[in-house]
C-alpha cells in the first residue's frame, strides 16, 4: 500500500509516535503546515516525514 497523501491529526500521532500536543506545537511553530477540509485538519504526509527527518538524532550520553 502506498503512503497516504495527507493524514488527520490522530493519524499523524499514530504514524509519527509524537504526542497530540507535540503535533499542535509543531503546527503553531509552523514546522508542519496543515490544511482544512471542512472540519478536518489534514497534514501532508510528506510534510510530516520531512518534519521527523529534521529532528535531531539521538546522542547517547549527551
């Protein structure tokens, strides 16, 4: 199955492993952009992937 074009906030939480609050904070900082489709808030899957890739890598002992 191909990756979806866009995901809802609950789906972004499930797919990314981030909390709902973290997703909304990233939206507020404009690290992730969202679109409204009626009452639904949609995040581009590519945008979510790019945001996760931009996060710092884990440094053991740092």
